[in-house]
């Protein structure tokens, strides 16, 4: 296992096409610096994000997730994020109760003009997850060793 | 005690006979004794002569509501405990069945079943939706609390506890078959495009399965305990779903299966829903 200091988390960021993805785009095109540990997945709307996708992310070895959609009231599809908000809150309750550190499960809103805010959020999320350390998986075996095994072809 | 149940059984038999001979329903789903074992099992009565086979005892722990989905579009009678009527209410709220297709013979003043811990946490002792009542309704309300046995544990302890519990799971899906919520056309565990969760037994996939299962139950599960009775490994099946039940009740003031007009938790929203725990 790598030391905690140079631990590079893998974070899946589910961004809605209309606001948060545009915010990430803005952050990029305005040359803002933010940590490179997020992997962006563009989805049509935060209401499209099935909670199963988020649980599956942890099953597959993501150290944390970040979900961002339009601010409530600004959804391109009018009310997609209102539906999503309930689902995310319940998912957070579930994950917390099951003992997955709450720092790994992050939800926020980001509008298309908030490039600066997006960069700040990513930095915050990366720091939060760095603090709790690598995700050892539901079986507690860890993913780093598995990757090494795969790389060495065993 | 005995006499109370035999009286209920007699009432059910009489009413069932009437309904079937008058042609008000095509069949009645209820409880009866199995042919070989003599244990309580669901039975389907279509002729008035067979109405005497219908019984009600403290062992009637199956949830019959799920069978209604097999008989959509034809008038079906059902012998329903209060929890069955809650299940039917969830179906009605999700528009899975039509009210005019079913005839509910509801049992009043349910005292809870043997060998079902969930009954102690249930405050609904009279049917929620009903066409014909058996027995006198219970007047006084009972105060119950949906217990949280894991309250005192730290998140790490809970994680270990669940890991241990779920590692016993043999993925037989008896919980799914017993649960009335599990009425999807294709269950997520059977889907392989996408494959949500691996189908083999292992700590990792078992934990994922139980998390996903609990997430599917949110806003639908009425905490009836059928999954726990069905589980051959004796896993604490209700721990996660119970927590979500409490969360939905406390955060959204929503309890499933109490009002057929009310949409289920995830089928609606309010503008001022809580954002507790979201990054600002």
C-alpha cells in the first residue's frame, strides 16, 4: 500500500451536461488549476444518475465520487435535479449507515458560469478523500495490490 | 386466542363462499394448509365449494399482494393482513394494479405473527385499504419505534458488522422472491447488459448486492419482515432498509403504504427538500 501522503485518489465525477460539465469546461478554458484526480463522466442530467452507478463505482475501486448537477430550479429538463436530490440524500444516508466514510460520497450543484467554484469544489473533494485514505473495497482487500497483480500478469 | 383465529377463518370462509358464488370475484387468494406438509401456504380458490380451505392463523407470514400482479385485468379477491394492505397501497400508488380489479378482505385488529420480529415494530393494526372487514377494528393507536440495534456502533464497526453479515449470503434471492417490492420485470441482479453486480458469492459482490437492494427498497419497503423470514442464512436483512425507512420518515415525512393517493418517495419532490450533507 502506498503511503498516505502520496496517495492519488481516483474520483469519479458525474457531471450534468448543461451546468456542471460546462463549469468544468469553463474552468479548463480559463486555465484554472485544479487537482487532476477526477475522472469526468458526462451525463445528460443529474436526474439520469442511477444510484446503482454510484454504488458500482465503489465496487469497481473508485476512492470517491462527486456528483454535480444544475442548481435546483435551473435544470435544463425543469425538474430532473429535484428528483435526483431525494435519491442522493437517501443514498448518502445508506452509505453512511453501511459504514462507508461520508467524505467519499459528495454531492453539489454547479452552474455553467461557476468555473471558479467548480475548481474549488474539486480541490475540496480531493482533500476530503485524501484525508480518509484509499478505499479498501467492500471486502477490505484494497485495490492497489489487485492492480499490481494485474500489471504483472498474474 | 385459538378461538379468535378460528372465528376469523370461519368469517373468511363464509364471505369467500358468497363472493365466489355471486361471481363478484374470479378467484380468492388466501392462506391454507399445504397438501403434503400441512404447513400454511398461499392458496388460490376459484370454486365456492373450496372456500372452506381458507384459513387464518398466526403463521400466515407470506405477503400475498405480489400474486395480484399475476392476475391483472381480472377481478381477484385477496385475504389481507394490515401489512398486505400496505403492500397493495404501494402497488396502487405506483399504478401497478387497478383498484377496481381487486377485492380486499381485510383482517382487523392484527396482533402480529409468530416468528416475525418486524410485527413488534408495526403500528398499523387495521387495514389501510379494504372492501370487506373481518372482525372489529382496533380503536386505540399503538406507539411503536422502529428499533436501531446498530445505533451505538461507529461507522467502522458497522462496516465490519455488515461485511460479516453479508459474507454469509449465498445469493439465493429468497429475499427477493418473498418481497412484494421486488416486482421489477427484470431484476438488477439478473441483468447482464449492464451487469450491475457480479453474481458470484464473495464479500465484495455480496455487499454491493445488499446496498443496491436496500437502495431499491427506499420509499417502498414497509418493514414487513418477509425478507428476514425467507433468508436461509438468518442475515439481518432489515438493518439497511429499516434505516432508510426511518430516514424517509424523518427527512421527508414519508411513510410508504399508508395512502394510495400519495406518490412514492422517488416519484415526486418538493421544492424545499432537504439538502443535508450536500457540499455548499
